[in-house]
């Protein structure tokens, strides 16, 4: 039986913010202050658009990158659940 894969993701496997640049509104979008961003993970690439100030967009995309890496790495803590006892019926 093969051993379970317990290898943690390498640094190269982590999601990283690659680029944020000013852009025109995407198809179906309107208004101004649009940015196109690129997130990379190894050879994978995610490109998206977000509207807002450069500071707000950068903060939001950095949070997305953190969330993606957290999901990829799994939860760090353990939760120990114990079932509660049912109360006896008075009768």
C-alpha cells in the first residue's frame, strides 16, 4: 500500500500576487478605476479585474492570496469535539 502524501506545499507552490495594473473596464463592467491583477501558483495563472482605488484593490487581492494559500495548506489547528449528553426526561 502506498504511503499517504503528507508533503507540505513548497514555497514555489504557493499563490503569489504577480501584477496589478490599471486597466479599462472588463466586458460588462462600467465606471472607472479598474485594475487587472495576476496571481500565480507554479505554472498556473489567475487573472481578474477589480474596481476601486489602487490601495483598496491591492489590499483585497493580497487577502485573496492569503486565503488561497491557507486553503491549499490546510487548517493548522485541531478541534476536538465531544457530543453533549441529552438531558433525561422528567417523568
